[in-house]
């Protein structure tokens, strides 16, 4: 019987809780498809889940990873329109993508153009879907508006810069000084969050404040993002990472904080964007938008920043990179040759 490897989070803590196990290749159930994974994205949610700070993660032990690109290996019962050998992508809201093979519901699969590199393609799934939702569905940004992007050299941050550039937005991006070149290369105006007050930096150029701010941190950072936005502007939160890998308490306090900010009489609004949840609510939006993003990659309209390509077996190094912010853009796990 053929076997495969998958990564398992065995407990909560440092990277030593990431273990690689070998098992029989899974068989798809009814409505499922087994995919031979070529590339899986590493996100900050996975690092938070490793530390026990991501409330949406399953209980341990479990396999992390929201997004994958691969080849259809086997099709389960009641599945039509999908064939073995097909090149596909998926965002799985239930995790499970850090593996050489993964079974996913057939409705989550999106065809990938044959010419696309699997590492670049997987970098679009969670990050660019999130950026698209932040800009269009939640932020409702229009051509020529101004925005503040936190963690602008990261996976979602660079996606926001690239998609925002297509709207001719004026974009301020917070990042450490060594990553400012990435922010500039992708059309942003860098702000050194370690040595500058981003509220002052924005208000110096735009006294009234930016039209929108995108914040993955919550807490004090969200309050300051609120101050950087003009009256009747909008702040979109897409995480409560804080400084200690999140947690249920951080999320609850974040929701209460958003409610409190929305009670202020200045016309500003604060909304939440959680891409895996959006996929659960509206899989048609997900499939249509991801297909659009793949077409944009194929035509050269977007070009994801790849921070590192790391073998699946070296997953601990990949998580360490993301946790320490060692690279710009997306860290991707690659499987096989």
C-alpha cells in the first residue's frame, strides 16, 4: 500500500510541536476529491494555531494549512465535472493542506491554468482572496483613494499593494526598514513602524486621514488605525494577532473593541473580514474570484512575492521564518519533485 507524509500539530508551543507522520494515502469519501499536493501555503494563522492562539483551528492533533495546489489523484462518489490528472487549487476552511495528499470537498476545487507555477498559484489563494475581499467586498475602495496597509511586506500586504495599484490607490504601508524595498517595489509608501508613528506619518501627508486602513493585529494597533482614517472612513480588521499569537481572549476583546469604535459619532465604520468564513458562506464568490485572480497571474497583472520555497519535511524552518518575519511575501511548502 502506498504511503504519504503529512504534518501534524501535536500540541501547542514552539516549532517542535510540528511533527511529520507517514500514513496510507487517504481515500476520498462521497463528494470528495483526493489531491496530490504540489504546494501548500504557510500563513500566520498556522503559526498562531501552532501556539494555540487561533480559535478557528481544530483541536490537536491536526494538520494545518488552508491552501493547496496540486493534481487530482482520485475522485470520490457523487463528484461530477472533475477528472483525475486535473490541475487544481483549493482553500480548505477546515485546514489539512500540509500534506503530500489531501482529500477536500469537490466544491472547493478551482481549475488552475496549466502554465502557472504551483508555488505562485498557491500564493494567490488565501492571500489574494483576502486582499480582494478587503479592497472590494469590505472596503469598497474606488480609484484614486488613499489607504493604510499594515504588515505591507507580508503575504496579504503585498497582495493588497498589487491589487490596490490596479485601482491607482495611494498606499501607505507599515514594515520594518529592511523590507521597505519590497513595499516600494509594489507601489507603496513605506512607514517604519519600529521608529515612526504611523498615525503622524499619514496625517502629515494627508491631514484629514486616509480613506481606509487594513489591520491584522487588533488591540492598540486597531485603535491607532482608527485615528489614521478620515471621518466617515473605514477600518477593516482581518485578524487579532496582537503580539502574542492571538487567542480566544484576544478575539473576544477585539470584537468588543470593534463594537465600541463603531459607536463613535464620527461616521467611521470598523468591519471584520475572515476569508475562510467567507468561503464557507459563499463558495461561488470564492471560485469566481480565485479564477479571476489566476487569469490575472497568467496575464502578468499580478506577481506574488515568494519569500521562500521550503520542502514539506522542513516545515519547522518554514514556521520559524513566518514567526520571526524573516522574509517578505509568502512562504510556501513544496511537495515532491
